[in-house]
């Protein structure tokens, strides 16, 4: 997995990304059955699969909001620090989750490696549990007329 310095898009880049994302979204919507598209770049014709166009639209949408974007293959393995950064937790907390076998990992020598898809599966599960807990709290607040 290649790492490169991430820089936030400047205003000009964000504006261009916004316009491109909108146009690409419109084209994908107008052609729901198209499984590929022809793109011209510097006089060369490229044929791109629909999945790449959808990913490009999503990437442009993030850039339009001023976000830096990194593409990570779902099967990619990452360090515990990289995984902790994605989950927005400390590295020691992530290591505890690994040791408790909550998130699977492999050892490369003495270093733990975590698959991106396992981190994202845990994140989705954790986010769903948080939403459920918040819904329960909101229901209780309504039930006890707490004014929320």
C-alpha cells in the first residue's frame, strides 16, 4: 500500500471537483445500465468500468468538501497505528481489541497487521451499536418527558 503525503484540496481544486462530481453523478444517473464509459485524456481514449466511475464520483465529492482522500484496497493490511487512526482510538486501545480477539489480526514477525476490511467491519458494527444506544436514550428521555 503506497503512502503519499495528503494535502487538502485548495479552493480551485475543490470547485473543479464539485463541478466534475455533479456532472459525473448526472451522467451515471442518466445511464443506469451503462457498465463502462469512454473517457478522453490528452487525445487518448480510455474505457473505464462503471465501478471506477462510481468510485471517482465519490472521490470527487470528498475533494469538493475540502477533504483529502486515500484509496485503500479492502484486502490491504495496515499497522496498528494506521488502524487506530481510522477508528480514532489510541494504539494501545486497538492492541487491546486485537488481544481480546474482537478484531482479527496476523503477525508479521513480531508486528501485528490488521486488514482494512476487518477494521471497517468493526467500525460499522461499533457505529451501529452507538446509534442503537443513542436511540434508546432518546426514547427514554421522551418517555420521562425530559424535554429533549
